[in-house]
């Protein structure tokens, strides 16, 4: 008896049925090195974290939102007095979360 190969589920349906996850998981985590769509891990790499690291959320906000504070486009880091900031302004993170909703 032979088995038929399983049919592939369309991406639109798969996305609707997938468990909800934080939109920041769409980018790689600069803190723990987790690749896109995989959860962040603890320092010892033994435990998966329920929420992404703050640096991953900043990296995601940098890629999707315009910053209202310093008026930069997506993919451009926030700045203050001509110096690049390691994280995004809180307004940019709020804008990214509003965009994702």
C-alpha cells in the first residue's frame, strides 16, 4: 500500500491558523542570535523565552516604522545630536506596534 503525499496548505490559511506571536520575531535577534520566526533563548541557550528580547523589538521597530522623534525612514537607525542610538525612540516602537495591530 502506498501513501499519497500530503497537500501543502496555502500560506494565507497557514498564517490564520498559526499561533499568535510577537511581530518582532520576524527579524533576527541581535542579543541571543535567534533567527527570524524562532523564539529568543536564555543566556545558557537551554530555555526558550515567551517574549522577545528588547533589542529584538528595537531591531524590528527600526525595520518597519518611521520615527516621529527624529524623522528617519524605516531601516535607518534613530539618532540624537548626530549620534546613532543603540535602541529606537519609544515613539518609534509605539508607531511600529500600532502598524502591526
